[in-house]
C-alpha cells in the first residue's frame, strides 16, 4: 500500500517560493496552450443563501504527468476575520493506478500561484520600465502580488488602497518593514491608481471599484479578485479601453464577470479577448504592441496551475521528508 502524504499550509509555504512558482506557472500555461493538458470548466455548489460556495477544479497536466482536483470553498465575508476567503485542498493522484498520492493545503497554493500567474502576465504585458504599482485590496492576495510584482519589475513606488483604511495602513506598515521599502496607504482608488503603471485589483468587491477614466495610458492591470459571472472589479469603460488577455478563453467566457457584464451590455464581443497567456509565451499571439496601450490580464485560476504547483510541492516534500504519511487505502478487497 502506498501512503498518502499530507502537506499542511505552513509546509506549502516553505516548499513553494514565489520565484520558483512563477517559473512553474509559465510552463503550465505554455503546456495548456500546446494542448498538453486537460482543463474542464470548474463547477460550483452554492449555499442556499449564496454566502459561500464549494468549487471543484479537476484537471490533468502532461508534463509533469499529474492528475488531480482542487476542492475549494469561497466565503467572501471571511475578509476581516481569522479565516481566508479561499480554503481547500488539492488531491494528487497517480496516473498509472489512480492511487491518492497526496492531500495538500489549497489555501496557500492558491495564494501563491494566483500571484505567480499575475507575475507571468506582468512580465509579458507590462512595459519594461514599469515600476509604479497600485494595489487595490490589502489582504493575502495583496501581500503575494506585491511579492510577485517585485520579482518581475523594479518597483519605484507602491500605493495600497482598501475599503477599510486601517487595513491599508497596517498593510503598508507591515509590508514596508518586510521589504525594506516605502509603501503608501491612500484613501481612494483614484489616488492609488493616479499615474500607476501596474494595477492589481485583489478585492472582494462585487461591483466596480476601478473606473476606466482613472487608468493611465500604458498601464497594465491584473484583474484578480472577481471570479464569478455576477461580480466585477472594473467598470465597463475600463475593460473596453484595455487589450484583454486571459489564462483560458473558455473559462473567461463562462466565469469572468469583468468581461461578461460589459459583453451583456453590448460594449464588446468575444474577440475583445486577444489571447491566452500561453499563446503569448509560445509566440503564437502578440502581447503589448504599443507603449501607450492599456493591457489587462483577467485572472480566474486554473486546475492545471494548481496541479503544477502541487506536484512541485509533493516532489519537494518527498525529497526532503516533509509532511505526514498516512495509509488511507486503495487496495483491492480480497474475496473468498
């Protein structure tokens, strides 16, 4: 019997550094664009009062060969509590006999790989000298996005806004100390994005917080927080002004409220999505073409991204003898 390895949140954090994860996400997106992955749409089961949901994200990645699923709960009202808004686990299975290899904390993988994908998008789409960063939101994704942005661009200025000014102030103080840099807490979104060259929207908003008229020419936007068709962080003019790139077209056309709401208003069509990131990586499609172009990456998150990160964590944990091995089962029952 093969034991199942349990890898907790703290262990994931130790085993998955952001710089390594950015490289993993680049390769996973490239594999998806090559057709070396199976990526079904995720499914969601809502609580009757719509206060939270359980999402299932299955997938297969060809290199490394890994089969698995992320089961994740999304409870937006957790913001400001001791609990993360996204919690769950990733199950990794052997591709020869279907054995359950590992159960890995999904909260930390989601936090790291989401920002890492935005790091890939920023490296591909933001102007080379872009260094003025605006963070809209002050939670976990703001923290990990700051880390990812620092790795792909030389930041010269960082501003953070939150609906709760105290949260923004505490974020600025904590992260300024962590990174030995100056981070400004500002009182409005307009002030945060004034002249910003990179904007990361990482809020729990259901209605737009970022207006198109506030976005500077040549900016790059990572639109991250909204992940269901009825929610968006950007208003319609912001999306219309932008050249839109996605992790996967099919997912965006079914799940991305930032895109689907303007589409329902007749403001744009499906062809407003220019490319998937993997297509840009492979050179099949162009990224930014002009210095004053506004580029937008609409992030939704994919199972293939989770699997690439989880497989790396599992392999590293096995090599370093980290985690807890439990004989869960899976053997055939003997019959007389």
